[in-house]
C-alpha cells in the first residue's frame, strides 16, 4: 500500500531560529533523511516553502486568496510518499523522518494517510 | 535460472518463510521494528546477490544471517543521531556466532514469538492484534477489518503493545517449566478468543471474520506441532470440531440454527475426525483441562448421526468433570440443558431456575432462551412466553431477535 506522510511544523517557531540554530538543525536532519532514503520504501520526498496560495470557488467563480486553506498554527512543511506492507510498517518508516524526532520544541509532527487504491469508498 | 524466475522464487520464499525468518530476527535482535526492517533488508540483499551467486543451500538461514548483519550496519549508522544505538549494535554483533543459525532453532522461534506476543502483561485484545500481525503475518488493515475496527486503532494497539514488551524487557523465549502452565494458559486463551471472535459473528455478511477462525486453527496447529501439551491438543480439537459445523450454523437469511436443528450432512466429516483424534489424544494423557473437556463434549455431539441419537448421559458426565475443573455459571447452565435432555424438561428446568435464582446469569440471553425452551417442552406455555420475551429484550443482534420473535409467535397468544 502507498501512504502519504505530511510533516507539519510551526512556521513562527521556525522563523524565530537564529541562522546558526537553523544550520545546526539542518545538519542534524541530514543523517535521518539519509536513513529514510536508504529504507527502500520511499517513493518521493519534498520540503515545502511556507508561502501558500488558496484557490476555491465563490459564487460560482474561482477565486484566489492568500493561504493557508485552513488556519492552524501547524502547517505542512514537508511531504513524502512511501510504499509499505501495512500501516504499522508505514509508522515505522515515517519515524525515520526528522519531523518525528525534532518535533517537541518546533511543533513538528507527521500525519500518515493511506492513499486510496482505485476508487474512493 | 532467469532473473524473472529468480524473483518469483524469492517472492514465494517471502510468502512461505517470511514469518519464520521474521520470528528468528525478533529473537536475535530483541526488537520487533528492527526485525521488520532487517527482514526487508535481508530480502533486498537476496535480490541483489542471488542472481550472481545463486540461491544458497539453506535460504532461510542465509536470510536470518543477512538480516542480522544488516541490522548491525543500520544501528551503527543511526548511532550518528541516536548514541544509545551504538551499544546495541555492538551487543548484537558480539552475539553473532560464526556458524549459520540452525534450522531447528529457527522453527522454534515461532513458538517463542507466540509466548512473547501473548505475554500476560498485555491485555488480550493487544495480544490478539500483535499475534495476528507478527506471528500470522496479517497486515494491520486486514486485522482491523476482521475486528470491525479502524486501521489507526489497531495500529496504535500494536505500537503500544510492542513498547510495553520492550519497556518490561520481556525476553523472547519459551518459558521454563515453573512458568509454563500459567504462560501456556495465556497463549491458549488468546488463540481461543481469536477463534470465538471469528466464530461468534460468522454470518455471511462478515466473511472476513472467518479468517480469524482459520488463523486461530493455524496457530493451534503450530502449537501442537512444536509443543507436547494436552491442553493445546484439546484446544485444537475443540476449534476443529466447532468449525466443522460452520456451514450448518447459519440459515440463508443469517439466522442462527440450533444444534438440534442443523442439517448434519453439511458438517465437515474430515475435520470432525481430525478434531476428535486430537481430543482423544489429549484425553489419553490424563493431564487435560477445560479445553479438552469442552472438545470431548463437542465430539459427542459431532458423533451423533441425528440430534435424537445424542448420548446425553455422557455429555452430562463430561459437564460434571468440567464443573469440577473450572466452575462457572455458564457451564452449570449447559449442564442443566443436558440434564433436561437426559431426564426430561422438568429436571432441566429445576436446575436452570435454581441458577437464575442466584441472579448470576440475569442478563445472559442463553439462560433465558434455555428456560423458555424447557418451559415450552414441559407444557408451561405461559412461562415459556415470558422467558422468550425476556430473551428477545436482552438479545443484541438482529438475527437473534428475529429468532426469538419467531419462537414467541409460534407459541401463539396466551
């Protein structure tokens, strides 16, 4: 099965890091990223910029506004797709991602969603 | 061999031996998640090296060794961001013996794993989910379907169970003699619960539930294969005998069919013979317990060619022994019903009323159903109506309600 993993982070807290702190964080993430890539389960992985744009329908017209689509402190800052035998294996693999380790102070965490196979039920 | 043929061989090996290799790795590495990863890495290594080197003589042992090697490499790499792993890596590397793990030890690893998954530390529902995933190789999603639960619920149950075992440092081993009886009890209870979970709702609309019965029987077979314990044989006998009646238990419209009304030509005779053989073997040991006794009762029913030919005297006798071994109001009730068949409804009714008078089975549907049936047979129709109405009020499933409503209607207005 394929699973979409959304890494949520807190933009404000990330913005409050000094340059040195940010560089140190990136350095700490590198070996974890490497492990995730090495796992043989990863289909794709991306980091996202924070700037967001929302497109939706209003009075029958498509309108464009500043995002995010849903107002919350935590926003999606990264995403990856994995192929796993089942949900528990997906949890184990997602646990390799930095967002699972560095979460406590910076509000990072991962949401795992199975990718619907064929039709929606 | 072409590359495609080799891939197919490796895939078949994964299907057949994956659970065994996984169990061996869990013992060697002492960690479920690390073992799962090592299993994956071992098969990846096989895909890489076997095309050139050929399939090793003992592929399972090769996979276990490769998995252990890969796990040590993984832990050494991860020590870069989790220092605690360095020590673990070196401990596993030091444990590694130069010779290949032998085949018998690998076979026994499945047994060790069952004892770990069914450790008394874990609640039964956690043991059931963990056993199905780690021993039987079912996916979280399949387990969730069988238990009519969501996949995230089952996934969390499994994650918590693993964490609990790790925290308590539960060793991966078959318990020693002093602990054996209590630990085996816990294992048999989990297997029996699994079976009942599948058996209780085995109607046509819940086909996936039948998988639970199949897995429980497979676990039962594994236990008798690896362990010479009469109660494990008795439990296997009990499950086979009950499961043999599957096709006759439920009518086309989903209503339960009572044992007495079942079409016995639908019973699986081969399975009844096998179940009876395991039961007899357990009985001969003279070290049997409640599972074997229940199996013996099921065997007496199974051997009767028609309901009227049932040897009720023998069934009452077996219930007497069962009551001494494991006293319970439900067993008392079943014995009372058997007495009602042996000595007539008045005798059975007196016993059922005495049990109900204690208040212990006040909300137990079968108790009211038994009372209703005995009253009807004894010609006490007014009381039969009241008891069927009570069973109807307490019934939890729709087919059950329909069944009691029909019995009530058949009695006519009072």
